[in-house]
């Protein structure tokens, strides 16, 4: 009886290891961004109908926040992100929102949400989900701290506060 449990455990472990390795190979093929690596550049349509590229922010610290309109935690952190954006206007830090529009009802709903929430920073719409995939977004909200050279310094899963972001930026410099 114990031998059967051991065999089942070992088989389960082998299957998990194979899946993990296969997932790692798949992630490598997609060029998934990780902490310490160069951030993937992208260009997205903004809610204003213009475009925004990550490369436009080269030379600045970028706080990039992935979110959706239906995410309760995302909605709760909006006030903190707006506060952070206003507090950081005079320094070399920019906030960039990336709406995971591929998970939304439609683009119009995103535009209405952004206008109603009075978001002061630029918001790009990831309509086909490619940017979210390249940053391996498995949950929202997810926030990245990217340094002046375009290197991802921190990935934060879950909601953030203005103070948490300031601390992450300060810690990044030390």
C-alpha cells in the first residue's frame, strides 16, 4: 500500500517537473520579461486615440501598471495611482497604465472608465493581449518598476499604494 502511494507521488512529481520545464521553454520562446532584464518595447493605442510606446520613456523611471475595469483591486488602487502620478510630476518618474483590453467587454467601456475615473496618466490599451503575454501577466493588477535604462527592477503582484511605489523606487536606487 505504501509503495503505491510512493509511486503515485513520484509520478505526480515527475509530471509537475515536466510541465514546469515545458512552461519555462514556452516562456523563453515568448521572451517573457523578468526582473533584471531589459523591458520589452511595445506600442499601444491610447484611450485618446493616439499611440504610446515604452521607448518614449527612455531615460526616466517608469511605473507600469497592468489593470482592467472589472478588477476590484484595480479600481481600489486607482486613487493611489492618481496620487502617485501627481506627487511624481516634478521628478524623473512616469506612470503608464496598460489596460488588458483583451479581457474587457470592449474598448469603448475602457475609454468611458478612464474618462470617468479622471486618470491623469497615459493609458494604453492592450487589445490583443500580446503586451500582457510578454510581461507574463497572470493576475491583475500587476505593476513593474523600470529604470532609466529600460531594465525591469521590480514586479509587484496585487494592488499598490503611492507609498509602496515610492519605497520601491527608493530601494531600487540603493
